[in-house]
C-alpha cells in the first residue's frame, strides 16, 4: 500500500467498515426463520434501509468534514450511488431483488443522516468546546 492509500484508509475506516456491513447484509441470503418475530411489521425492511443509510450519512460526514461544494457533493452522492448500485446488484442475484423504493429510502436515510450531523451533532460538538 502506498502512503496515499494508507492515509485514505485511516481517514475513512468507519465509512469503509459500515459500507462493507451494508454490502454484506444487502447481498446475503436471509433465511426468514432466523429473523426475530418483532421484525415482522409492515415496511420493516424500509426502516432497516433508512437506518443503515442514515448511519452511513452520519459516519461519512464525521470522517469527511466537508467544507467545499465539491466535498459536500461527494458526501451526498457516494451513499446514494452506493445504495442504488447495491439495488442493481440485487437484481443479478437469484435470491435477492432490487427495489427502486429501497433506493429512494436509502437516499432519504442518507440525507437524514447528513442533516442530523450538520444541524445537531456539529452544534453539540461546537457548544462543548
């Protein structure tokens, strides 16, 4: 690994780990017998998508600490592209199915995470300095 790659991995390790968790969970075959019964409610999968991508938005904001428009464009576009790409990959896997609604919920979760970080977490951090 060259020095630039090491710096990148150190700076974005939480984003990389969380993205890998999302990828594995999104492409893994899920046996419904293994899912606890309290997850059986309408749109439970949409809630899971929302929460996973909300956390990704928060983690990416924390690690990137965007200041310019180009940096903010990356913070917003990476999770949305990633979520949409995973939904596409799911269409290629026999035991999974891609869903445009899931891609939309991923984007809403991302934006919610960015808003939470920007307006609440940053304010809290600044007020405690």
